[in-house]
C-alpha cells in the first residue's frame, strides 16, 4: 500500500504553517524562550517529515513510549533512516490548536472497530494511518509501554500497514533481571532492523548518539533542579513537552539544544526572580497523569487565575537511570534497556503501583508542593486502578489530592470549563484554607 | 462590643430551598428555611429577613454575612461568598468535631466531603450535572406517584421488599416507576426501590472520598429517614446525629455564619493588634 499522497503532504503543511505561525507570534516574547525552542523543534520535526517524504528516505516508525537511539545509528552515514514517532502528529495537531483534527481521526478509528477504551493517542494515530497521512514505514518498532493500548495499536498498525512490527515486552518490575531481559530483546531488535532496512547498525555512531542523549539528560536534570526554585520560574506547560522531546529528540543535537534552552530559560528567570504565576505563586501542585494536551493553555489559566504552578509532572520526570554508559556495546544495550524501562509515563504505568506512588510522593517532597493532581486520562485504566492506594498514601502524608477524569486529546470527555470549575473548587475549598493564603 | 454578642449570618441559596442562620456570639439564635424562587437576590433578602425577625435582631446589628450555595453570588448584602463545600465542612465540624466524612444531599447536587481533625477539607466528590442521587430525583418520583415526600418517608417503613429500579437517571427511572405502578407493585416497594437507587448513587460518591468515621448527613434529604436508613445499610455504618435537634438542612448556612464569625473575630483581633502596636510605637517615640 502507499501512504504517500497529496492529502498527507497537505496535512503536514498545515501543521508546519501552524507551528511557524505560533513561533512568529511568540518570537519577540522574552517570557517564551523555552516554548519557542520547543516550537522551533516542532517546526524542524515537521520539516523533517516533509523532506523525508519528498526525498523518499526510508522511514521506520516507533510508538509512544519508544526511544530512537538504535534507529539513529542504522547505516554507514548519518540520517540514513528517518525515525518517525507515530503519535507525534496527534501532539502537533493539538499544539497548533486543531482538536477537531484529532477528534475526526479518533472517530474514524472507532468507526473501523477500534475500542473506545483504547487510548485516544492510539485511536487518533490509527485514524491518521487510515487517512493515509503518515509516512510509509519499512517496519515499526513498538514497546509495550506506557500502557496496554500499545499492544492493541501495534496489532492494528500491523494489519493496516501490512508491515512487520517488532514488539519489545516491558516487564512489570524494574530491577536488574528485567533490564537484562529488555537488553536481550534490543539485540533481537537490532537483527530485525538490519534485516528490514538492509543497513547495519553502526556501533560507533550508536556510541555518539547515546553520548548526545546523555547531554540531553544533563540538561533536563539541570532544568528540573532549577524548577524546584520557589517561586517556580517557568510556566507549567513546558513540562508536557519534555516527554515529546525525550521520545523524539533523544540522541539528536536538536533535542539537546531544546533541552538546554529549557534549562537556560529557567536559569535566566530564577536569576531575575521571575515567577510562572504573574500574580504570585499561591499553590505548588504536582501533576501526575497525562497533560491536557487538547488545551495546553490550561496551565496558563491555572497560573493566572489560581496562582497554581506545577514545578514537575509525570511526563517530565527524568531520572539519572536514563543515562547510558557508552563504554562498550554491552553497557550501551544494558543502559538503553534501562532508559527504555525508566522513561517517564512508561515507568509509572507499566509496573508496580509503588513506582507511581513513590515518585509522586518524592516529587511532592523535593519540589515543596502543597498538593497533588491526579490527571486521570480516561484510558489510563492502569493508573485509575491504583487510585485507592494513591489516595491512602497521600492521606497518610497529609497531601491533598484532586483526581479528575478527562481525555488528553479529546475535549468531548471533559471540557476545559468543567476542569476549571473542579480546579477552582479544589484550590479554594481544599488547598488555600490549609495554607492560609 | 464583646465577641460573645457579635451577630453574624450565613445565607445559603440552594436550588430548591434557601436557608439563613443567625449566630449571636457564635451560637445559633435563629434560622429560616424557604423555597428558592427565580430571583436568588429576592430569595436571599426574604430568608435573611425571616431569620432576623425570628431572632428579634435588626439587619444593622449583623457584623458579617457570608453567602453560600448555588446562588451565593446573588446574595448582594453578603460580605463574602464561600463555596458550599467549605460551608458544609465548617458547619458540620462546628457541631461535631469528631466528624471526618460529610455527605450533603441537596436538591440539585450531592457532595461527599472528607475533613481532617481541624475541619479542613481533605477531599470532596460531587455530582453536579445529574439529578441522580439528589433531592430533585425524589421530587420527580413523588410527583409521578402523586405523593408528597413526607408520604414516601412514611411508606418506606411499611412492609415490602424494595422493587428493582435499575436506572439512576431520573427520566428513565420515572418510566420504570410508571411501569411498576401499572404492574400493581405496592407503593412501599417502589419507594424502597427508589430510596435504594438514590442511596446507591450517594454511596459511590462517599466511597470516592473514603468512608471514615464519624459520618454525618446534611442537606434536605438527610430528613428523609428512608434514604438515611438505606444508605446506612449499604455503607454498613450509622450516621451521627446532629446535637440539639439542629435541622440538617441548615448546615451549609450554619457553616457560612461560623465562617463569618471567625472572620469577624480575626478582623477585630487585627484591628486591636494594630491599635496596640500603634500604642507601643507612640510610647517608644
């Protein structure tokens, strides 16, 4: 089948125009340095898709939860393969403010029999595949993280594209035994990729790619350290972009540059004593769960109206376990496996409840938060499944919790207005009286 | 004037009924409950005036008034508005310091509120976009059966098993009730079934915040012993009784008045401190 066509190019050009327009609008805004860097990266990523399509460059797709390092090291020369994070289009459509586009894709997937229980990110991606707007791949690489929806999506993608899908099983626990289990699968993945692409893995390049990934982690950790400052220096909406950066930009100079801009912006703002909340920071909240991608402006509303800032969320929870020791091919595969397991969201949703609960409690303590927000994406059944344990742990720690139901890409589940009302009540009835603010 | 004589008021404008409570020195002096009208502003004036008259107090004597409830923004004479969640928590904690869970079932919404030992709200859950599990649901059903709510309460305690009402939605439940009547199912059974439906809905909300003793029920539906008994059986617990025969329907207004009392005290204390500080400064310089 061919998925190359004018319809697809038109869609990507619309995203390109949208991202470029946003960038032009924010270009002169000194408060938007970090976000501009992300927009610039989104623009470059869209350009990358368009030129891959124009040049007929071989594409290998990977899913939400995956990382691109192995794909970036395929072939003798740089950029012989275009690694394509399939769900990126859904995020980019939301970024440019076109929720209708994603809703149409979601509906299309459902009309074709995809269960409405499957994550909307995957439903929208399946819809996009059916619309034939995604670049045709030689094959796809999937991980069973961050959630069970990935398994369903992989099967559907295999059927729609009639191309092979390599599936990496992410185990329930995250110890050394499990890391070695994933490292073993990465070896199999390399064989699969070499066979499908006809290109050998370049181990020297993989070393360079992983070193570049490490530089991005350096920047991300520094950025998070700066965000611990009270008041939080930088707008909360930046957090949700970190996951896309990790997924799409790891191992690339562009990705490291964006992360360094995040950190530089945060540092600049800390030194200038700037706060993410224009009227003053009143509440520090840890947001665990999916972000409100369908309306990324929601975070600014929180900051402006409630003085509520989010210094860290689940999507941005980068940890030192994501570093890769580049000494030998064995250490590289071992640590890439560990990075894969410890990716934010995947680490929290694929595994024992403690990974989610403990990280949240640690974040509350490290970032001096006043409360926690359980952002319950309707498809995250694994997350909703531990809500009782989470409530119990937070109650014991005397941390107020707001749990709310919504869909990260589909505003039809919970509207912005309904969320706002829930946040207002939580702020005014629960958190502020405790803080006497 | 000493604090004990301070007069504060709470006015709760609900969707079905409106309530006002007058506190003198932090203690209930009077209260009034009346139907809400299409004009929340007029309703607020009316119910406030009734409570004032009942206590023999002039409006000018009230030092701080707090508005709450669905129509709180329309209590134009209030010094401030506070949400009904905070007010129910405050009112219940004021009367019963041991209470940790409050379930308020009003005309339009149902709230389950978890509070800590200081009376601060820890968590809440509410249904505010559906009549299921609210007083309005029971009103609809009473109307379908040509009964008054008080008749339903009385009939609940007559013999009979609860009929199966499978739908929580008031529209569908009404159809079910009509079918049951046509099938000549005895009214007490239908009423028990309806109370079970409401109690099931309320219990899911309470479980969201966690069932922690002591539990108290507030709001108009708390006066319906049929619902109270059914809910207690579902939750396998007993609700604590409000002391001194306080009407459970006024807890929101009471909480508002208590918040007003605390605010008034705090304002007075700040004024006195400012005065004292000025005095100190004058003495020093």
